[in-house]
């Protein structure tokens, strides 16, 4: 069984995806259930070989359905200087969009 996969770029990060995969990307401003298209495909791969883009594979795209949007776990940012009475405490929750890959075209 031959599974096609692709490496896409979204939100400054790269993801290796196959059909049916669910994963979190940086927040996309769209409704839940909407279909989004990632056209920055860096690599298209099959079992027998891969097509590598320069920088992107022309005419290739990956379509995905938005499952939900939310916030990741809190990351604590704590800055501290000993003996100087300096401490800074911040929390940060990055927003994400959970997507499910529907098809890889190319």
C-alpha cells in the first residue's frame, strides 16, 4: 500500500503530512469545518521517490479541513537576576488551529 506524503510550510514551520493526518498549525482565520488549501508544498513523496521543490513544487497543493481552533498549554516565561531584585513572570498560550488533511494534489 503506497502512501503519498508531502512536506508543507505554514506559519513559518514545516510539517510532513499524509491523507487523514490531524495536526496543529499556527492559527488560521477561518471557521471550523472550512476547507483550506496549503500551496507551499516543499516536497511530494511516494514509496518510489520524491519530487523536491525549488523552493516549492509547482502546481501542487494540499487541502485540509479545519477541525477546531483553540489555545495550547500555557508556557511560563520567567526572567530572574539573582541579588538584583529583578524578576519578570509571564504566561503565554499560543493559538492553534487543528486541521485534518483531506487530499494531496500534485
